[in-house]
């Protein structure tokens, strides 16, 4: 598995994820207690996030955090952003310091890249001004320069390049349709 902020090399699967589709929804810890990896509100599978992400993004006392894994809910119409695998807690959009792209994907001002401050609107503006998008190249250059802090700045706790690629593709398709 590669570091989340390592730029993809030629030949790597750009759609690969660290999660396995074979990971069970409920895992059992050594002490026999269950861990649920599905959001308690929408039921969608969550993505594990590190404690550094929670500490940076939550706008609540960190005394509230439990000694259990936490997961990120990517579902747009669900108010939950983080939930604990042991089922004891969840944190909603109102308890987060920054806006969450996955929760408001149609808001063009919403950050898509939290480290280098790109949004759908800035990607559109640069493309219209220059006729192309260099945002992925710019982000990869920043990553290579050691300027990435996705685990601290991005609510999903991992690299934004997948989200940015999706926005660039959407902008490109829209521009082709408009032509």
C-alpha cells in the first residue's frame, strides 16, 4: 500500500483504494466486541480515518473521543460526518470545523482540495481563463514538495486527488457538451 499523498506512477491503477471490497461490515475485536463499519444513520459503509484527522477537524472537546476506531461517512444527504466503529458516537456537520466536500458536492465554492485550496469554482475559472486544467499537476507538485497535509486538513483523512480528478472530468465533459 502506498502513502495517500504519493503521486500515482504510470501504470498504477488510478481507481485503486486501500479498502478491500471483501472487508466484512462487522468485525470482531480480540475481546469479542463488535465493530460496525456502516453509518448509523444512512447505513453506508464508512472509510476509516486516523485520530489526527479527528483531532484537527472536530469542533468539540477532544475529551469526547473514545479509544475506538472512527469512520468517515461520505454520503451527501447524511448529516453524520464521523462515527465510531463501536457504535457509541457520531459527529455531525455541525460539529466540524471546516465544510465537507462530500456533504455538499454541488456547492461550487466548497473545497475539493483542502491543502491547496481548490474548489469546483476555482477549477472552472482557471480552465476558462487558460483553456485547460493544471490543477492535478499543481497538486502533485505540492505533494512532491512536501506541502501536503491531507490527514490533517481534509475531513476524509486522505488524499483529495480522487475527488479533484472527478471534478476535472466533470468540468471537461461539461465544456465538451457546451461546445
